[in-house]
C-alpha cells in the first residue's frame, strides 16, 4: 500500500485528537481522555513543546469511508536515562484498523527510532498493556526487551489529590 | 537535620555522577552506568536540556565521612500523556544512606511535584524495581499507584543492536 510518513504540524491536531480517542477505545478506556485538539495545539506546537508527532498518510484514492487520509500516528518526546543518557519515549503508536497489516505501524516506529538515533539517543522506551497480545507480539518481533518481566521494573503514578498533596510547599 | 534543596548547576555534575553510581550499586546494576559527568553537563545544561535536576545539600558541619555536602538528588524531565496532558517523570531519586530518615527524600519528591504543578503537570510518574520494598512503600505512602500491578502496564525498551536495526528500516520508507 502506498503511504508516507511525515512530521506532524499544528493543522494535524484535529486528526491526532480523533485517533487518540480511537486508540483509547481500543484500550477500553475512552472516558480517560481529557485532552482536546486545543491542548495538543498548545502543548505540541509552541516554543517548548511537550511532545512531537509523526503522521502516516495515504493518497486521496485510498481515503477511509469518512474521508480521512491521515490513518496513523506516533507521538514521542525526548527523555533521559541517568545510566544510558539521551533516550526517546514513544507515548502512542496507532494505525486505524482498516490500514493495519501493511507495514504502517512498523514504519512509524522505525521513524521514531531513526529520529532518536539522529538526536543521539541510546534507548527507545514505551509501555504496553499485558493483555494487548497483538501489540506485544509485534514489539517482540522487532527485537525489544520487556524490562518489567526481565528486570522487575514497575510503572508508578501519582495524580489527583495525591499529587496536589505532594506539591504543597 | 538542616538541609537545602536547590536546582542543580553545571558544576554539580561530578557530584550527581557520583550519586548516580551509588544508586546503581544499590540497585545491583553498576555495570549499566554508561554515562559520566561530561554527558550530564552536555545534556542537562545546554540550550535544550534533556533533563532537570535538584540537589539536596547539607551545611559543612554535617558533611559526609568523605567530605561531601551534596547528599541527594532528583533527576526529572517533562513528558506527555495523550489522555491527560502535561506530566513529569522522576527518573532518579536518591539520598545517601547516612542522611536518610531526615525528610530529604520526601523534600526532593515534593519539590519535583511543586515544580510540575507550576508547569500545570497533572501526573508525576516513575518506575521502581519490584524487589525494592523500602522505595515501593515510600511511594505507596505518598499515594502512588502501581500501574503494573493494577492495570497491567509493562515497560518496553529497544537499545543497542535492536534499536539500530529498527532505525535502519526507516530508510526504506
């Protein structure tokens, strides 16, 4: 299938917001999505962006029933390992169901890896849900390591009241 | 015990590097540390820093046996949740053993949370090793949820040859 991968720009935020909700639906947590197209525009495309994005696009003749040509995305940011140095974190990777199996997901992830290496990064990190077998199989087939299983790392989070309490001076 | 928490300066990188190694020794993985103070200086104190750092300092009269006054640090960076928005990731939190039990670890953690709040971050995230009970208890007591246990999240990594191979595929697009 003919497709292209390019850097996201601010006009893509409407489609990115759409696909974020589609990914949340897939992960069975649609009601968890609180951010909007406007938040994405502000947080990803101002002077000190919190994230960067890449978009997978198909030509007009392959557009979806609803007329979309932007059919996948990856959202990433730079991070740091105090042991390994510069790293890149892939927050989201998503391809619309009807466009899967064509190498688009792999191409998006490879692009993130390439961007990371170009910026001097030594690791590409992300998370996956334990029940998400198709994604886990996909990542393992690309040669990654599950550091929760192999090294015992647990992902921890503070938010809401607990975070408010911590942040009090 | 009297202590001060302040933003790290470039000149602190040698001390931070020393403390990073102490933390790696505690986590039984000293051979995993590949970077030194030069990388910290370049990556944390340039035009577009990859991380931010706070250090905990004690006055001269409380210095460690070896003469150190920088006795703890917290290394963090900004991240993004496509569900909730701006977030902060605490990469390292460490206090030298002889200075524990004085509220320094809590002070560092709270300061990171405060910095995050000023930037409108709605989440603070970190990872902890499953066998590290004192740290797991410390974070649980502060209201942290263990997402690996409660929601099944696993941390995945590409590095070395697997990262190189993945990146090579991008040239074919």
